[in-house]
C-alpha cells in the first residue's frame, strides 16, 4: 500500500502519490485545490489511471505522519524546519 508491490502498481503506491502531492505544494493550498491540481496532473501524466479521493487523502495523511506537510489555518503546506 505504501510501496509498490506485485499487485499494486507504482502509480498507485502512496509514497509515489505523496511525491506528486509534494511537487504541487509550491505554496500553501486548500485540500480541495490540491486535489483538483493532483487530478489534472495525473490526467496529463497517466491518462485514465486516476486515484480516488480516498487514496489521495491516505497519501496526504502519510505525508503528515512523516512530517513532510503541516496544516496552517486549514490549509496544507510543506513542512519547514
């Protein structure tokens, strides 16, 4: 689930999706804006191999647990240390 396996392709692994999310976080964004941009980005790169909103939230949660992102006033931003 976090890493690709035989049954879970690299495009659906949470770590790969998390990397895509991080690449979109050039500024503080709402979750809905980030989801919209992630859908557009994946549609350009992968065509019809989209992920669901649930999978997106799992990847975002993983990034939060790893300390890669944080929330500020209800928006998501990259962690700055």
